[in-house]
């Protein structure tokens, strides 16, 4: 047992031996290294603290296991040379669901030839005074459908009702002058008035989360003998120039949520998308053509994306990539040879318009916010302090020992008072002579 008993033996395990104050040597070099070490420690600790408080976003990919979800397509497209009465929006998907001439949550704004917005139309109506004319009619009035497919009420009380009846029958609505309802409402005059205008169509379309497409096309779409058709006669016979050149003001895919919930998360979602660099590729796209028979196609791959925040909040969103294709329909479906000698043929008949074909990716991207733990910050801080002090101690020891050795050589060398100098000259006998200094 040690000199001081059990405590003395325990004291012998001390790994941090102390030196006495009277044998410590303090130098200017050591003071300078202390100041530099303190500066490095404080700077590194500050950087480490900032990194500890910073929020990091870690991306990951997993299989999208969602089933039966809906998707909201938020669109805003301007057609400078297509009047609103000619423009229709249709939605179809691979499941067989079809939405023809979508008007719910969709607005059409008449745009003048100079680009000024004139009037906003809702529910697909041509002009608001047409509704007033229909409201002022006799309640017992039952207009004729002129042999076309009548609605459930059996009456066509407006020009629009007759137009829809013609579409259901598969007839072309090319002579509104002979329709009593159209003459009373001044439909032809309104059409002529708008022939030089454009149209801005905007709103939200709720679709199934499956492969599908949106169609911005002339006339009202309808089905005849299980083939998708278009009422093209007014479009093709109009003496004014119309084409489907367009400007995409907005086109994004959003999660299916109510308006209240969307208003709560939209700001945070847009901020996160901006930080992550998630942009909508079709935003601001401009397409121009001088041909009426021209078809624009966009092929989109939609990827579901989840934003997970530190507080556990979860916001679903979507990002997409797009490829654009244009087709001149004047050549029809016949094979044609391009300037490089390649022969191209089309397997389906083209229709003037803008067609957006979207496909859902089976993968989902998850962006999760993370932050360093306090234990990591504490460990890093200890490593910084210990590392800097250790390196500074090694540098100080090296400098001190080097200066001490150099000082010893100066004291014991030939320049000392008792030193000897060797003469560089030898006498004639070849014997070296040492001279005492």
C-alpha cells in the first residue's frame, strides 16, 4: 500500500501530472500561440454553433404506395388568337373517365387584340346578357331542338342548348342564323364581335392520379361512334386568322385539398420549393405559330414529392419534367420526308390545339428537414478545443526546444570566450597550428 494508504495508491493513477509554478517558463512565443489558439477555438466554435442551428434538408426516394388519390392541375394559359367561344378544355385519363368542356372552377377572360383583358366569363357562357335574355323568357317556353338530341327537359331554350344538342347528335353547328334562339340572343353578332379577340383560361381541374391528358381545343368535344371528335367547322370556316399560339402563365400539379387547407400551406410550400430549386418547367413558356392547322403537344412526367418539416408537418406537392412536340397538320397523316431524308408517318389524326399528356411516376421524392443533435455539437466542440490546444502545444514545444538548442550552440561554440579557432592556413611543414583565442 502506498505511503498515504489507499488514497495514495489512487493518487498514483493521476494521468494529468502537475508542474510547479516556479519551474514553468513563459515565453512571448507561447503567449502568441495562446492568442492564436483562442482565436481559432472561438471562430471554430461559432461556425459549429451556426451549423448546429442550421436546418438541413435530406432527400430520399421511395416507391409511391398511394392508391385512389386525386390530383389537382392548376392552369393559366393565354391564347392571343382564339376567342373564348371557340376554346374548350377537355380532360381524359387511362381509366376511361372523361370531362368534356370543363367549366367548374374554370374562368375564361376575353382578351383584346392589343392584349388587354375585357371580361371574365364563367360556366362557359358566351356573354352575361345571354343569360339575362334566357331569364326574361316565358317560364312555359319550350324551344325546339331542331331534330337534334334534346336534353332531359326536352326543350332547347337558348342558343347554347341548341348547340349542345347538335353536338350530342354529332351534327355541325355551322348555321346559327337559322336558329330562332340564336337570332333572339344576338349570338351571331356576339361571335363576330369576339372573332378578333383572344382568351385567357384559368382555374383548377381535379383528375385521377393516373395517366391522362388535357386538351385545349377549338369547339366543343364530343364522342361519336367511340371516336374522339371535334366541332371544327366554325374554326375552319372563320375568315379571321386563328391559331393556337399560347403563353403559359402557370401550370402546376398540386395535392387534392380544400381551399382552407391550401391557403394555410401554400405560402410555406412555395417557400420550400424555391429553396429546393423546384420550379415548374412550363412557367412562362411561349409558343408561336402562324398556321391555323397546328398542334402543340407536351409530354409530362409527374413525380410526387413530400415536404417533411422539423415540427412533423407534412405537405404533399409535385414536380415534373416536360418534353415539347409540335406538328404541322397541313400535310395530314400521310408519310412525309424531312430535310434529312427521314420518312415520318403519324398513326393518329391530329387536331389543332394544345394537348398536355401527363404520366405519373411510380417513385416518390421526400425532402426531410433535419438538424444536428446537441450531443454532436458538444462532441465537435470538445474535439475542436482539444485538437487546437494539442497542436498548439506541439508547436510551442518544437519552437521552445529549437530555440534552446540554438542558444546552447551559441554558448558552447567557437565564438565562446574559451573557444578555439582553426586556422585555415597550414605552415610549410604541413603541420596544423591551433591558436588560443
